[in-house]
C-alpha cells in the first residue's frame, strides 16, 4: 500500500507562506515608492492634520446634534 498524503507537509506550507509574505512586502514597497513619486507627503499632512480639540468638537456634534446651534442669516 502506498503512503499517500492528501495535504502537503508543513514545510511546504511554511515555504508558501514565506513566499507570499515576500511577494506582498515587495509589492507594498513598490506601491509606496510610486506614491512618493507623485504625491508630496507635506501636502497630504495639511488635509489630515487633526488634533484633540478638533476630534472632541466633531464627536460632540455627532453625539449631540440637537445642542449644535445653526446661525440663520
């Protein structure tokens, strides 16, 4: 009777996982490099600069919309 394994051994699975992680890492590095060529990070930081008071005011507006006064002119 033949000794047949239906699933690959753990060594093969580990090699496949390492290969996939390596491919993912190299792809991520390539995307980061291409993004840096076209988009300046200083320009993005302007749009995503948030601090504590800004977040607190937005959460207050979200949880208590009835307390927000809207000026009608």
